[in-house]
């Protein structure tokens, strides 16, 4: 039970007594890197609280917002007016009231704020124009260009065309790019993207210069975790501690602990895809052997099905025995048609997926796990095997029951992740000590 000590305190000084917390938080203040809190800091915190409550519960009236914040209407009005002046929220339709003044509903402003999202994959590159909430307005798909300079030229030209075609002003709020690799969070440099063959590649600053628009680059799974935090629907309690596991050409994991994306000291945290399941296992695209990715990625699953060496498969397009392009979706169709070999191939993937998820759970104990990627199209076929393998390895019964939520591929979770790179800073808590 949270109790506000005194709502008549000056605006910006909201203190909550957290009687539900038996153990006090023990996060250390870094005496070498801090922002001194000022009167405006607490005011900014309260503004972000209001903004996030509107985002999660919209449409929301001022009275409802005041109830949720447990403060008076006057305090809320000042916060709301500031957010409207900053063009972060707007007043929409008028609601119904039995008597008295009809409430005006508040919404977060997303529909006329544009974002360009790019999902750079080994096989293809997806380019989406979306609003600030990750809602798709236009989508283009083209074969990935491996030369960074040529890719930047192509992206800049396509982005200009896309914005012009959709009647948008030549400026959009930002470009988010997700990549299958590790990205230095501070410099935006792509440290290592094994499938692209990129090490130490800068896309961020060059694309920003070519388009005149801020660019954000992030690992795909980490960006998916950000989208889950910030672009999701109403907070179902699962956005504070979770893992997002992305299974595609490779395997990535985005970790959120205490409401914060874990990046690690040098931006490589969450590389569960390269945890060894068996040091004598199949070759991985990272150059090592027996990594989790080498058992469950789309390439690994298709290699198993065709009984090929996964390190020799050309992942741009996997061909079947007749030389026709063949994808994980095709394999799922065959499994649904009851083809024993197809069922066996994805069954083994399911088993290793479950074992790896147990490692994630035993390491971080998240409240839930989200899984994205094409394999989710077969979830009804593999769910049982995934859970069986997970239960074998989870350290407690409760851990074995960790909920697993599927993000369907049709929702383009990686593109939403790219959009979240631009949108998330608007909603995030201000940084203080
Ligand atoms: Zn590996």
C-alpha cells in the first residue's frame, strides 16, 4: 500500500512511503558520475510519471490521472498543462458524465510524430515508416547490401523518398536501426555482427549526416525488449523484469532488470546465443562450436532438416534439395502436414530452445520471457517440448513455470524495436544520481 505523505507539498516534491517494500532498495550512488538533483529534477520525475500513466491507460481523464497519482486535481492540472505545452500529450474526445462537467480525455501524442525504423538482417533489410507508437504507415523490403557505404547511400535515398511520398515534412523525429550483432551503446558503432561480417562499423553518424536526422543503432533483441517496455499495451506487470529472446537467422536476448535494459560494461550483455550447449557441437556462425544459436536459429533448424553442415549453409537463401528457396515457414508447413522429418527437426529445436530458456531463467529469474521470430509460427506444435525441457533444467518449480509469451512475426517486433529506439527516451525516467 502506497501512501502519499502530504499532497499539499509543493509541486514536484512527491514522496511515497513504500510500506510494501520490506527490503529497502540498495542501489549505489556513483560518486564519480552523477547529476545533482534540483527542484526541477523532482518536477521532471512527476511529469514523466504522469506521461507514462496516460500512455498506459489512455484515454484517461484528468480526474482519473489524479486518482492514479494519488494527488490533487490542481497538481495534475499543472503537470498536464506542461505536457500539453511540450506537445507530448493532447486532449481528445469528451467523455460521458452523469452530471456536471464532461471529462476531456488525455492521449499521448503519437499519430503525427514520424519515425523511420530499419531492421537490418543477414538476408533482407526491412524499412518502415511508423508513428511514435510503432504503428506501421509504410513498409519496404530489399536485399541487404553488405558494403556499409553503399547501404547508407541506399537507406538515405529510400528514406527521403518514403518521407516525401507520405507527405511528411523532410524531417522526422529519428531513425532507429536494429542489427544482428553487438553495438557500442555510447558511440553507436557496430562492434561485431558475425552474419554481416562487420566489425567496428559506423552506420549511425554517417546516416545521420546523409539524412540530417538523428540515428540510433542497437542490437535487435535489446531493441525488442525496449519496444516491449515502451510501446506495449497496458502494463500487465511484466515490463520490469523480463527477457526477450529473438530467434531468427541468429539468436539474441534482450534483458530488462529493475526496469532497465542491461547493456553490460562493454555493450555485449545478453549474448546467450553463444553460450555453449556442447563444446563438440555444430559450428556456429560466430566461429565457435556448439553455441545455443547453432542448435535453434532458423539456419540451424533448416540445416538439421536437410542434414547439412550449418556452417556451410549460405544463409542469404537456403535452398531445398531441388534448388528452390526454402524458409523456416516452409518447414513449419511440412510439420503441420505431419511430415515426420520436419516434425523431428523442429522438435529438436524446441528441446534446445527450452534448455536455453532454463539457462536464462536460472541466471536472471525474470518474471516472464517473450519469444519472437519465425519459430513462433509453430508454437502450438512445440510448446509442450519447450516446457518439458525447461522444467528439466529450471532450478525450482516456480522457475519452471515462468510464463512464456509469444510475439507473432506478423507484428514485426524488430521493426517496433527500431521505432522504440527513437521513442523510448521520451518516456524514460530522468537520470539522477
Ligand atoms: Zn556462436
